[in-house]
């Protein structure tokens, strides 16, 4: 068994260390060079997503990979060997514990339960990281330890809540055979994406907003959120992920330059923490949009599958189902209308269309029959009549249905089944139908 488990491990999962290193390098560019406080720390989001998307038999490899990646990052910043080891241990173990918590609370990386589990896992991971790293800083009596610990927790939470949902949501995307979004959705998404970039640049650019009142500049921060949600709605999970990554890079970069609506004169680095809170809210909003959109898509797919099975059952039994609305006069047919009458499904959409295609000798009886049904008469006796086929001849139909009453006693709907008989030729004396043959 041990050999089988070892052979089943996939060393390719170690490639997750590359985006971990990239996010660490980007985060380091935005940190305070004086007290080395981590105002931005995105690698935990990559690590947590990697654990969630990787089978547990490969978690040990991931743990070793992220431990080595964190060592490389910390040593590159000229940290002491002991500090580098503790930080690497804290970073790798905290992300592992966060991912384990999320999987325990929500086995599936989707749905509203996953959103709550993600929040809980991020808190557990941040607390573990702060306990290990903060404890080491306290033992070493590091300068600015309190500031580093405070920003450490906030940056860890932001890193998990911003990147982990984006990566896990992307993993749920499956290309469809239809070839991609429709031209209309593609155009709307491109326009929304361009407007999101413009509104984000305008909102977080200091030169453009310096002459605007604070209230106006702050309210402009809602515009990128609106466009990001629109992108997620029309482009789905890939669009929401692209919008989130673009917004994160632009907002963090411009905020690190001391620009944007969250700048404080007394604490210039506080802008990064405020910006990350803004990005966390956006990430959770897009995650909820993708979750609800995915649930709706699953419901629609299930309904389509059920409709397909139902139509097959009707076709196999040579029947059609109908539903008549007496309020607007619409008649809906379910089943293979094309095979039954040689017509498209919507060709018989009213009683007038039905009577127009009925046999001339049967129209008067059909008129009286449907008038009685609209009046609420509960007569379940089958009615035999003939309908014209587009290819010629007459299709014999046995109508069995009844009106259904509303709460006030009026007819709410008339529903029933048409059992399809043989197709009679246009002039076949052996197939002459007598109106008294109903049974």
C-alpha cells in the first residue's frame, strides 16, 4: 500500500511554488522598506488554492515546495537564518491548516458553504501564522514587532481571500462545445472590462482626484465593482477571475505610489491595508456572483435534461402534452410536434391555429368542446378529431384533458394529452372517420 501511495504522488504539483515565488516578489515590492512590514502578502492565497485543488496524497510535496519557496524569498531579503526558517515554517503550515479547515467545513470548492468555509480557513491560517511568526519576533525582541504583526495578519487574510477564490473558481470552468460566449456577451464583456480599467485608473490616480471632494472620490470606488460584477455575469468564472486579478494589480500598484481615495497623510502605508479590504470585499462579491450564477446554470441544465427525457418519453409513447391559458389564449404543446404534424413547435400557439388545421368536419365539435372547457365543464370523455399534416393527409388525435380551477373557481388552465393515431391519406375511403367513433 505504501508503494502504491508513493507512486500515485504527482511531483508536478511542485510547480505551484513558481506562482508562490512570483506573488512573493510582487508583494515585497509593495512593502515598507524601513520596518519591513508586510502590508501586502499574496502567497498564502496561492498556497491555499493549491492545497484545495490538489489531492491530499500530494499535500506533503506541496508543503515541502512552499517551505523551500518561502526560504528562498526570506533569504533573498537578507533575513537571519533562524528567522528565515521560522517564517518558512509559519507560512507553509498556516496555509496547510487553512486549506484543511476549508475542506473540513466545505468538501466542495463551490457554493455558499464554501464562502463561509473560506472565511473561517483564512482566519485560522492568519492566526497560526501570527502565532508562530509573532512569537518568534517577540522572542527576538525585534524592532517594530507590533506593527509587523498587525499588518502581517491583515495582509495574510487579504492574500487568501483575494487569490484563493479566484484560483479555485477558475478550476471550476469547463470549456463548452458551443465555442465560447455569444458575440453580444463578448462585446458587453469587453466594454465592461475597458470601463473597469478606466474607472480603476481614474479612481486610484492621485492627479485626477486631487481636485475632487473626498466624498466624490470615495464614491468613485464603487464604479470598478459594478463593472467587475457585470464582467462576471456575462463572462462567467473566467471573466470574474480576470476582472479580480486586473483590479488587484492596478489598485495595489497605484496605492503603493501613495495615490487613491484611501491615502492618509499621517500614515502613508495605511493605504495598502485599506485597499486590500476594498479588494477583499470585491473578491467575495465576485465569488458570490459566480456561486449564484453557477447554481442557476446547474438548475437550467438539470431542467433541460429533464425536458429532454420528458420529450423522449412523449415521443416514444406517441403523445403530445398541451397546456391552454384561458387568460391570454395561448396554447403550448410539448413533444415531437414536427413528427406529429410536420410543423415547428410554435406553429399551433392558439385555438384559432388549432381550428385552422383541424379537419373541416371536426371544427364545429372542437369549437363546442373547447368552449365547454373554458367554461369549466369537467368532461373527461376523449375527443377524437383529425389534424392536417404538413406533408399531406390527416393525423388522428385523441384528446383527453380537463380544466383546472383557480382559487376563486375560475378556470386557471386547461391541460391534457393528445394521443396520436395513424396518418390517414388525403382521399382514402377505407380511412373515413365517423364523428361518433369517440371512445
